[in-house]
C-alpha cells in the first residue's frame, strides 16, 4: 500500500488529448453542438481521467464507507450510533435503499467498515477499520493525525483494488450517524463560513436538534482550532473516518486513473479536502447531484463542479452517485451510436458565435 506522500506525488493532471478527442467525437455526431450539455462534459471528464476517448462504463462499483462519530452524544442526531451498523449489514445483504437503486443501475454495492462502533467482522462488509469510531469533537480531536493519514491511505488503496478488479467507474457513498455534523464542521472551516450557514437538519432534526447541532460545531471549532490551510489537520480534528476514507478514495481515483462519482454534501466535503491536499486530484471527480443540505451547492461551487441532477435528495449511501449512472449510460449510447453528420447525409453544425 502506498504512503500518502507517494500518493500525492504520483498524481498527474488530466489527459487533455483524450478530452479533446472525446469532445471532437461529440461534435461530429448528428445533433446540435453541445446539446446534451453536462452529459457531454461528464463523458469528457471521464475520458480525461481514464486517459482514453474510448469511454465505457461496463463495470461500476459503489463503495459505501461506514464509520461512527463520537459527537452523537451531543444530541445532534435523530437516532443512535447503532443504526450505522444496522445499515452496513443491510448494505451487505442488498437490502438498503441504495441497493435497490444500484440494481437498476447495474452497480455492485460494497460496504466498507472504516470504524463502525463495536462492529465485529461481518460477511459482505470489507474491513478497513482504523479505530473504533471517533471521539466527540466538542471535547477534542476526532482522531489523531496518524489515524487520519491511515484512513486516507486505505481509501486510496480501495481505488486501486476496484481498478484492478475491472471497475471503470467508482461511486462514492458513506454511512455514519452524525456525519452531517462532521461534514458541516469541515465546511465551516474550509469555506470560512459560520456553522449556522452550512448546517442542515441531516436525517430530519427538529428546530431544537438543529440548534444543538450548530452549537456542537461551534464548540468543536473553538476547542480544536483546526488549521484551514492544512486539510489533514481539519479532517483529524473535526472530521470522521468515513470522510477521511472518501478523501483518500478521491486521491486514489486520481492516482489510478479511475473516475469517482461524488454523491452529495458529505462526499463533497471529502472531495474538497482531497483537492486542497492535491489540486491535480480534481481530475478524478465526477459530480452527480446537488444535495438538499445547505452546503451541498457550496461544496460543488468550491470544487468548480456542476451537478447532473437537482432533485432535492439527501439519502447518503451514494444514492445520488448511483442515480447519475443511468444518465451516463444514455449519454454513452449516443456517444457510441456512430450517427455522424456524414452517416445521415446532413451538413455538419458549426459554431455560430
């Protein structure tokens, strides 16, 4: 397994020749130029990430990184930490919400234990445990810096494992009760915004619950004083193992040249950490939807990405990432159709501006 230093040093930029070849193929198809909008640019991003204009998404894998967060003791969630383990088992059994979506999208679902509280080895759940959940961020750091780096390295290794198994695209999901609190803390620090602007109701908090959540984030930032110029410091102090693992997954996607579909707000926070660590890592990022969480759009804006879907979703589990796959399938059906202007005997469109 590569060290974080090796991962960061090994990431190169996107393949611009492959992007240009992809866009030229789009422009040669018998349709108005750019008429499929972000579907065209998404395929071009995949080409630039993979290093070839021959884009196929035959094998797709959803990794759902699961971990528990000590901040739950502050009353910031509607349910307890035990739900993380229950959903991880449901994911492994193919019974969780996203599993039903994934079957339609022809996508394999793999839950990954990054630090589920008191979770023994379980069939169908990949064991990548770093520690037994994180600490309460209102009292001190979520984890040590070394543990955070370990989670980053394990996340990158997940990308390598999937790539070697034949995955042409990875969808990024997460599951961890309390992780909209940690993500909002990350957003507050990385975007330089007060917690009240970036914190939502998560899985359905009351007004009182939302107030507790905002207050917990304010305390966490005040107690830990994370350095916004050091993404690892921010992740270790107010983040979570699922988010750190996702950050590593995005770095690994860039290193091993496999595109990774973001899900919503939480994976967006992880992606922003990845890009702050290594700007070249943005080559692997493929947006799916804009989350209904308050900072969902802010994260995409900070990353310079535009979503394919705006449906008010906030499921987590990678639901938005999986929902984007059928759209990409339709785009690729056109891309590989061979219906060029010459083929149908039509004069090609040309730019008129």
